[in-house]
C-alpha cells in the first residue's frame, strides 16, 4: 500500500501485531519527520497512535493536518475515545486498540484508494470505477473497450428492466449511430465474451424486445 | 461518444494497467500487418496528432515524393494483448492520413470505410462472419510437416492441437472477438475457428488480430501456423468463407416473411450482384499465385460462379436458418481464401452485392445439380461461368471491371494490378517439379 505512514515509529506491541497481520508495512515516522512537510507529499495516509502520550500526539496530528492536509487515522485505546469526541480535528477515521487486523486493513484501504465510494459501481463481483474507467471482475481487471465499458456501466446503473436496442443506442451511444441497432447486439456479444461464460447470463436477451441486466 | 472521451479512456487504462508499449497497427495493400511500437509517454500525442512515419517502405503506400504519412490511432480499437499480458503490451488500429490530414487512398481500412459509407447512404449496415481455416506445421520450411499424421504423431498428439486451439480461443475472447465454434478440418493438421458476426470494419480488424493470435500461440508452442491458401497438394486448402447480411436499422434486409425461402428481393439482387461480379473480384478474394491451386475440382472449394441453397460446391450459398430466426438470414460467399486482405475482400463483396441491389438485378437460376458432372455446354446453357483459373486470368478480369476500380479506388486498383502482374511474371519464370517430372523423360 503506497504512501502509508505511521507515527510514532515504535507502535504499541498490540498495534504492531495488528499491522503485521493486516499485511501493512507503513513508513515509520519519528518526531523530526513530522517537521519535514515537503516529504508529506509521499504520504497518502498517516496513522497516529495516541498510546501513552495522547495529548502530545493529538497536537502533532492537528499540526500535521493543518500543514499538509494529509488524511489521518488515529489509533486510540477505548478510553481515549472521549478525547477525540469533541475534537475539531478533521479525522479521516479512527481505530480502537486492540485492533482487528481485517478491520484495520479495510479502514486503511477505504482511505488510500483515492476513490470515493460513490465512484465505484458494483454488481456481484463486478466493480466499475467511474473515475478511472477501470473494470474488475472477481478482482481481475477486465479489458473492455470504451463502448463496452459504457454499455456495462449503463446496465449496472439501470438493472432489472428491459431496454430495447433503440433505447440503448440513444442512451449509451448518445445519437443515431451509423451501425444501427445491430451494433447493440454486437457489443452485448463482445461484453458477454469478455465477462466470461459464467457471468454472461447477467445480460439476458429478451426476445423481440431487447436486453435486461441482472 | 466523442473521440476525446475514448482517448481519455485509453490513456487512463494505459496508466492504470501498467501498459509499457502500445503497438500501432495498420495494414498494407496485400493484407500484411504493420506495427510501430510507442511508449505511453508518446501515446497522448499519437492520439491527438497521429504518428508520422515513412510510408515509402510500405507495400502499396506512398511514392517517394510524398513519403511522410500519419498513422492516426482509432481509440475504440484499443486492446491489451493477452499473450503479452505480463509485459503490458496493447494494440490500437490506425487510419493512415496524408500530412495535410486527408485520408490516404492506399490504406485498406480507408477503402473499406468508404464502401461502408456508400452502403450507409443507402440505409444499410454490413455485417460479416468469416470461417477461417489454417494449418499447423512443425516449422515454416518449404516441406510442410503435418502434426497429426504418420510419423509426426509423436511430435504432437492430436489433443495437443486442441490445446493450441483452446488457448487461441481464450485469447480471442479476451480480445473481444467472440468465437462461434472451432473444429479440426478435413485435411490433416488443418483447423477452423468460426467468428461470430460483427460489423465489417470491426470484423476486418478482428481477422487481422485473429491471424496474428493463431500465429503467436503456435510460436509459443514451437510450431508454425499458416494461412497459405493451398499448402498440401492432395488436401483441401484454407478458405475464408464469408457470411454476409445487410441490416436496415434493426431489420435484416435479406429476410422476407412473404417468400418461400425467406429471402427478400434485396437478397435476390445482392446474390445476383455477387454472381455477376465474381470473376472480376476473384483477384482480390484470391490474391496469390497459390490461391488458384485451391480453386480446383475435386475439393470443397468452388470453381464455378453460381448460387444454391444447399450445395457445397456453390460459390454463393444461402445457409438454412432456423424457422423464425429472421436476423440470421444470410448469404455465404465461399471462394475467398485465408490469406486474403479482409478489408479489401469485404469491400469488393459489398460493392458487388450492392451493385446488384442498385440495378435490381434478377436472381439467376439456382443450381441444385452437381455442376462438375455437367458438360461444358450444359454449364454454358445455364449461364454458369468458371472462376478465373490463374492469378493472371483473374487480373485480366479485374482490370476490366469499372465497379472494382470504383470500389478499390484508383490508387489501390493500379498498385494492385502492377504488383500482382509482377508476382505472376516471377512465377512464370519458375520451372516446377511437375514440369521436370512430366516432360524431361519424354521430350
């Protein structure tokens, strides 16, 4: 995970173990590193464990955020939650120690992925990232052409209803495409072949009408 | 669907998928794929301005005084190459332009686009589905060694060839080229993969990609795949049977519910056009000296220009479709061979068929009988002409065809005739084993 940083460089034993189990290897930051604001561009997310110096580290977190704007996740003990409840520091998130490694990984990933959740469309094991145009199926990237991608996106955004070829042409292609309605059939076929045999049934042909997704 | 958005899509994909090389693909007049590799850094410029290259070294391209040409990538053809997946290599087909931005008449993609526009002006879009045959040999040497017969059985057992085919199909599907079916062909070591229909431009690109995919998979397994029309004297050659349909919007223009066999008047006239222009377009559909060794009696390839519904020796065949499947009514043209230039072949087939439609040509007599058993007089009485027997004869027929000249454009038409006459002359100089064995002992 690129650009993940941790302060202080010696985390508590419990949190260190959680990091290890979550397969996260953050860049370790000492107090002096926090001053190097020009290096902050390399950090996409900073974990700050309050540990045994909660107030001091809160100050560090506040300053770091003000100087660099980098998102911060605070690692807190259960009884330290009270400290951050009314804190006006804009936290990306916080995680309580003892920490479930899966939860830690999930929360870190939510931040590090530069993508806001509403930019990702999902259907079963299909993910469409509308910011980067990438599609993954079962965690493997799918190599779609632009129009295949747009057609699939339209389907995922508008599932469970039947669309005629003409409707798809005007909504996905956007104008009367010169290939005519047959173009839709061709693209559906290509799409089915690319998403694979098992998933090809996601797109149902409704005879004499058109297509339905999901 | 603006080109800008498509270009943006390609650039994003290149960045996200770690693509290191983008191959710009285009085709020369004889159907050889040309490729220039560029780095991702150059891609944005290539997409907006095109890539300049020296066209004078490409067969059938520019004359020396206009050597600079521009390859403009067509972003909707961007694909990551599955057989190079770990290395991050993608391809993108290009249109070729002059430096002043006008389309280059010698670019086969441009020839096909022009013909498709002509069809679109009449309200038609043209869909094709080819059956592509090829051979696997042990190597590319001049004595073809088949893989699944006799002594070579040990080299690669039968199921190994199936494995090659399966890998090829997996690659094709990943490339967005849906496969209808595949099987071992009649001849030893010969295979066929049938592609699902697509619009003619996409299909011509697909055929180029398909041929490369087959060759790449063979290469990866240490064998050789060839699309040579007739590599083995005693066996069938490799065909490129082309199934065609015309659509008017969403409707199949070849279908009619009111006729006995479900064929529309448009279909009748299209067939008539194909049969009428068959001799003239043979030089394009069968462009090599060797092509004519496939068009001989005794094998499955057609040699007479006639049509039929169910006659495997017909040049134009109308396959039986399932009742009620109006969309699959289609016409099959059976003479082209696997080493044809798909852009030009689709262009001339479309031009010939549409000429029939424009002039409302009437459907010639269907020939159900075995044409080979007819006397030449009977054939003449039925108006059945033989396809050209040699490349030279085919070029004569081509040269006289005004329609072919229009369909191909002056540049391709002239270059093709000149180049192919040279090929024929080179062949004429050759004294073959046949002649030595036959004549030397007796003359």
